[in-house]
C-alpha cells in the first residue's frame, strides 16, 4: 500500500533535529531582504525555517503544510525566536485565506504532477497584483544527484514548465544553477536548481 504524503512528512519531521535546518534558504533570504515587509505566504513550509526568518524581519507570515509535526516544530521555532507565525495544516488545493499577500514564497514546494499547474494558479490568486513571487526548486537534472528532492522526474522543474505554469508573471530573474546545498540532513551536496523572482501582472 502506497504511503500517504502526510505520513511521509510527519515521519521525516518526527525527530528532534530539523530535517532541513533552522536557517532560512539563502536565495529566499537574499531576495526577501530587498523587499519592504508586508504579508507573506509560504506553502509547503515544513518545519518553518523560512516563515520564522520572515517574521523576525517584521513580515506577517502565513504558512501551511500537510504535516502536523511540521507545524508543531515551526511554532516551537517561532517561540524560540520570540515571533508569531500563522501556520495551517492543509493540502495545497484546499488552502484558503481571505487575505491577499505581498509575497508568495515557493521554496522546494514540489507538488504532484497531476495537480501542479492548477496548484500554482490557485496559490497565485492569493498574491496581490504587483506582488512578488520568490521561487527555488529542483531542476530535472537533479534526478542524477543524491542531495535531496523528489525521485520522480515529473515533480522536478524545467524552465519551459515554469514559464507555462506561471504565465501571469513578469520575471525579473529566471535561471538554472548548480549550487552546493547545506540545509540540514536532507539537503546536502551538489544540486541543480531553478530560481526565479517574478511580479504578478
């Protein structure tokens, strides 16, 4: 019987150690630090490292993930930093909020291929016109590496797929890059990623 995704992530986040560390993703941090604080949405946020960093920089952070244990560790991390984040347990297509946000951050948010384009369009509804999206995810070439990410090439990204799935954006940066990942136990070593920054039309 196939394991449910929430069970996989609850098991990964069950240990005391933070699976991807407690420091924010470096690309996310660099891009966020250039923006004026407002409201930020972080889907598939796991154990909260990026949401907590945003909150320490005066952002109002709203995060969600399918993992209960990810939420608990996120709130623990927020407490340690003496900040507040709002964190919901939800899958991507059922996520709803009445508020639009200034920034949407998709950091290693790899959704199932059968819903991925729809999921991205759903999330973009919550981004204000003129709002910014910050994205880093594994490229298709990552399938050859052992430094992290899905072992399903259809869940990895190409530049062409990004352009098709985020058509309402003006890209200010869109690139593939070879990087050295040092994020906790499960993101370690040479990695192939796609990064972009875009503005919603």
